[in-house]
């Protein structure tokens, strides 16, 4: 092997190592940015929760029928504005009441009656952040309960399993934030 080919192999190896190191640090930065973006998005969603939770529930007959009646319009009048039949409006109202209406149809009827259609997803948990943490909490509870069970079989069951679960949840959540 010539010194030229040996030096070329060394340069290629150094370049390859440098490139791989750069790409792995790029991946870490990208992962960090993705996590930071996710945290930012969760906090933005949580800020809007109070407003979303203050919205009234859908009327039992649906928004279309309630709004149409409040505006004093017949199904035929709304249908005429929409270039549809009164029967079509009746079908929209029934579909909405039965949770079968499409967002597109609901938006179209709302526009016809001078409204914007707005929909929102509200977490059953207290916040979107808590909702995002739930899978970690569930996995941790399962893992800790498994260890506690094994320890109980060995007559070493800890007294504070609930606190152990919460401590481990916090440790795992903090570990995920640092990565």
C-alpha cells in the first residue's frame, strides 16, 4: 500500500468520523428542538382551555336547529339561502343531533346563517400537559407496582408505594425534558 493511499484512507476515515459526529449532534439538536416545540405547543393549548371550558354544551336538538329557531327562520328559508331544499336542512339538523354531520356541512350551514363554525377538543384531564404526561404515569405505575409486588413476595414491601410511583414519574418526566 502506498503512502498516498494510506493518507487518503486516513483522511476519509477522519472525514467520516467528523461527519458522523456532526450528524449525531444535529440529531440531538433536532430532538431537543422537537421537544421544546412540543412543550411550547402544550402551553399554548393550555392557555386556551379556560375559554374552551366556558363554552356552553351543544343544545339537545343541535346548534343548527337552535340557531335557526332563534333567528326566526324556517327550514325552507335557510334552504333557499343555501340553494338547497327545506328537507335538506331538516336532514342536516337530524344528522347534527345524531352526531353524523360532517364538519364541512356544519360549516356550510353556519355560514348560510351568518355564523362561523368553531370546534375545539378539550382534554378530560385538567390540562393538555397532564394529558401528554399520562402515558408516562401509566407505564411508571405499572413498573413500580410490579417491583412492589416482587418485594412483597420477598417480605420487603415498602409502605409508601404511592409516593414511590410519584417520585419515579417525576424522575422519568424530568429525564425526558433534559434529553
